[in-house]
C-alpha cells in the first residue's frame, strides 16, 4: 500500500467516524425527547419496544461502531 492509499483510507475512515458521531448526537436527542413524550403514550404490550428504547439501542450500536472505527484509525 502506498502512502497516498494509506492516507486516503485513513481520511475516509475519519470521515465515517464523523458521520457516525453526528448520527449519535441526533439519536441522543431523539432518546431524550422520547423520554419526555413516553408518559403521554398508552402502555404498550411488553413485546413492543418503547420509542426511547429503540433510540437507545440505535445510539449504543452507533457508539460501538465509532469505538471500533476509532481503534482502526489509531492502532497501537
């Protein structure tokens, strides 16, 4: 791999991390808003996930992806 290819790969990975961080921020705000609105909703059956739970699952998934990508970007 040439230096140019390596730097291009690192740049692309960094960009993906930035995009995922922005998505995590949006999901975090969505989870906060869902927490406030959930008290107004009727109780749902146990097998259905609440809007807050859905947002938190997505948020945690994106944050795990960010950590993996960051590890790939900065190997020790």
